[in-house]
């Protein structure tokens, strides 16, 4: 039996399972009948064999001498969570307050007067926590975005499903127009519950606002996603003042460059060379515009962040500037290198990289998740104004790795467990159709020494001629 069989029989689907930092609670978010509900299992040490205690013990790896106070494996735990949710779903989902934005549904067992114990539920309004979350948000007029811009209340959105991405990236529609779908990006209550204890929720809000403002104030480009035209707002209980918690973008069904590569591989198809040349040009043009015109950076260049628009042209998305993908990251951004420009003859300079040997350093918030060097010391913050050429060449590497993934068409899920960018070997197996001069220009992007890498202007010129 599948772990969600009972829930799916009711038209529901379990989306997320996560725990708290104190290791006393496990949450589960489920969706069904147009409703998104968050369920909570809280440890009860007086009842070591209760479902909530067993879930918490297994999820948080709490040591116990009693095998019946935990689960034999993760699949068993997940099955028990979603089965319990299914048992209470029909009753709790019809309650008029169950969709209030501050609601969490506690799931627990009745006192064992009967066997097996009955699964119970209660609706809890976490008003203080929700209001504290809203306190982190800003009103629309405080954001540096181009006016006029529309706003819509989060409560009016009809959620359809989670579609991946940072934080809460969700497919939604408006009640008046269910056929018109949008992507909601922002900070919802689930995001808050996942990160409020560490304090990182404040940083998540700042990241969202920064990316929104960045794209709004960037010179437009055909291969960069246009800024949102609609901000999503929320408000405290008993207070109608709106605060921005997200934004809406048109939903485009063509997927990302990564999903198109994976789809082609699934059917053993090679993407046609003219299409590859066009996409390589479009990726390069977007990154060149970012550095040479907008004078900023992206930091998260990978096939999954190039979306195919309605005409199958690539547009660069996700401008959080807060994390980097290990599989495409340049070696020199790992937080262990410093750089300076050394003048040469004429107007040229060379970049001199020095291994940092001093005490531990940090320019990222203590709450930043992740164990990579840039999660502690982000060189993009240090080099953006002083050494823009160093950032350009770092992103040339990421661009080159992304182009290699397109041209070579490796199995992309094979990069999920990569722990270091040097672990990726750029071979050309089964890529006999790729012209040698294309391979050569990709290799020119991937030199370990940034000074040997090709520049963005040359790269644009190359692919502009090849796409003809």
C-alpha cells in the first residue's frame, strides 16, 4: 500500500513533512478539495507509544530503548502521518475556520480507553506567531518597485499545488478566473513554521524583497523574466492593513531548460543543434545583460533557472542572490579565495587570487542554511563593486557548465549528490553530434584559472553567429 493511499482516496495529497528546531514537533502539510491544511504532531512523553510521540522520536532521531516508541523506517513513519491525516480530514476540513491563515490542526490519540486508540484533532489558532510573521513584512509603498502595481489578498488565491522553487512557489488561480493560472512566489505560513525558530525567516523576507526590487529596477531584456505586476498581501487577525508576502507571475507550461533536457533524455532524443545554439545564445545574452548592462549578478545560474516562455525562448528567473548550485558553481566562489586586480600594459588587468589563511570569517547571517563556503562567506557581496570582472568570470564558469549540460545532455539527477563542483567531469560521451568549436568554447568557459576564461562579450558574439 502506498504511504498516501488513504489520503488520496479522499482527494487529498500530502506535500511536506518537516520538524521544529526543539525536536518536539513534526508538521505535515496536505492539500485537497482546494484547501491547504497544516497538521501538527507534538511529543507527549507521558505516552511514549502514542502516534505523535513515535512520529517525533523517529523524525528527530530521538534515542529510545523501546522499539514501539518509534518506527522501523522512514516509509513507515510517513505512512502513519498521512494515514492519521486521512482519518481526520473529512471532519476537520469542513469546519468554517479551518482555512484561517493562522490555523494549525493538532493530531493526537484519545486516551486509550479503547483499542486501538482513536485519532483526534483540534484546530489551534497560532495568532501570536502569525502576527509576528506579519510584523516582518512591509507595506507595498515601502518597496522600490515601478508603479502602478496591482495587489491581491493572499486569502483570495485558490491554491492548486506546490511546484518547487525557493520558499513557497505555488500554482494558484483567482476564484473569478480558474482557467488563468499564476505562480505565487513568496513567504507563506508554512515557510514561517519551517524557519522562525532559527530566526532565518527575517532573512527570507529580505531576500524576497531584494529579488523583487532588483528585477523591477533592472533594465528589461527579452531573456530575463519581466518583473511581477501583482503583489500579494496579507494582514494580521483583526487588522486590515495589507503587507506584502509574495508576488504573482503568469504560469508558463513549457517548463525549464532542465526539465526539457530530462524529457528529451527520457525518450533518448537529442535536442536539435539549431535549438541548442539558440538556447546557448539566449542564456549567454541574459547573463551578459546582467553583468554588462545591469551591473549586478545572478549567483544561481543553472538549467533549472532558465524558463521556456510561450515561444520556447529562454528567460532567466530566480534572482534571490543568496545561494549557488554546487553542480555549476565556479571553484573560486567557495569562500576560501580573495582576489585583487593587477595592472598590465595598456588598459588590461589580470586577476590575482590568493588563498585565505586567516581566522574564520562570515558576511552571511548566522541563520543562513547550508554548509557550502558561500553560505558563510559570500564573495559575490565582496567582489560586486570592487572586482566586477571576477564576478563576470565566475558566472562564465556557471554558464559554461550549464551549456555543457545542454549540449552533452547528461542525466541531470546524477548531480543531486555532488558535494563539490570539481566532482563534475565535463566529458562529451554520446555527444558526437556537437561541433568541435562548440565544445571548445564551452571548455574556454570552464578553465580552473578564471583569467583564462572567455569573456561574456566574446561569448555573446560567438553564439550570435552560431544561431544564424
